[in-house]
């Protein structure tokens, strides 16, 4: 199908939507605004195809609408937000590298790490 019959929209989302998923509203389309559901763990630049929602073709047939999601990072975070993000990163690392967490980081004290875990 020629690209001429497709349409493309960009949807700007917060980092939280990329991480946990959710609904993105008010995406402009040919038939008015619409919403899409974003799955958990979506990557920046991912595209979603909405079949039959693009440009009209001959008769009742239509092309497809594509939505590309773009990451919008917050600017000027309050200290409370920065602290929560640091805590999130630290919790995420719990499942990745216990030795890393045995060192103080992000202004938090070191977590206990037994010598057996450090040797692994």
C-alpha cells in the first residue's frame, strides 16, 4: 500500500507512562482526537498502527494511522521528586547488583551485603 494513504502522528508522553504503561489521550487524528493504550516498558520512538484510521482511499477503504511515542522528560524537578527518583533507581538496582548497593550512593547509606554475596 502506498505511503500516501497512511498518516503519522506523534504522541508526547511522560517517563512514567513509558515505564508503567497507560492511556494517552488527545492524539489528533483525521476523525478527531483519539486515545491509545501504551503497554508497560514501551521504548522511546515506538510506533503503534491503527488499521483503517488513515487517509481515505477509493470507496470506503482507508489507509492506516501510525502513532510514534516520544519521551518528554520533566524539567525543574522539586527536591521531593528528585529524592523519589533516586529511591526508585536504588530499588531497581536491588535486583541487578547487590555488590554495587553495598557502597553508599545517591546520599543514602550502604545496604548490608554479606561477604558471600560480594564473592558471587
